[in-house]
């Protein structure tokens, strides 16, 4: 099963977009499933269902941070490390946006921002009307290609 397929299946199995993507990279992040799920639990629904940054995009960023982020903010080259990391994040966002037109959940869904914290029930109608599984697949594919290009993972 490809990472794209794993991410899509994870979403259909009930995980949030962020969880679905991060779980698809569990073999390279070093996180066990529970840690990954807990770490990502706040990012579903465009960050706590606020419909801001797409959870699949957040998942992509989380994996990139785990693999190539910086951890010493006061190191002599900290500014350079941050700039390089942010450049990678911006490139991932650009690639996702090129495919989907936006990285913002409400724009992708054609929905309004909400403060209702209750997730929609996962019914057959929900899956028919939501592009979220595809977004998870797109994010996993974009990230995998990016990591292969950088030599972080093998094809």
C-alpha cells in the first residue's frame, strides 16, 4: 500500500486529516501510533474545527518538522536553521496549493469558518461530499516526493 493509500484509508477509518497523514509516515518519524495520534489531535477540521489550515497540510508540516526541524533556538546558526526549515515548509505548502488551490480548510471545502466544536458524523454522505480523503492522499504524496528528492527517505 502506498503512503497516499495509507493516508486516504486512515481518514476513511475515522482519523482526522492530520492524524491520517502523520500515521502514513510512522515508519520514518520514530513516533508510535498513540504518540502520533495525540500530537495531531488538535489539528483536525482545520485546527480544532476552526477551518483554518487544512489538517492534511498540518500533518505534512508535522512530519517535516519531526524529520528535519530545528531543536536549539539559541544555537549559533539557529536563524539559518529556522530559515531553511521555513523554506521547506513554504515549498510543501506551495506544492499542495498548486494541486488544490489553497491550504485553507474552509476554502477547500467551500465552507464558512465555524466555532462549533462538534465534528460531523462520518456517514456515507459525509464521505461523498468531502474531499478530505483526497487531501490526505495529496499531502502524503507531496510530502513523500519531497522527502525522496531530499534523500530523507528512499523510493
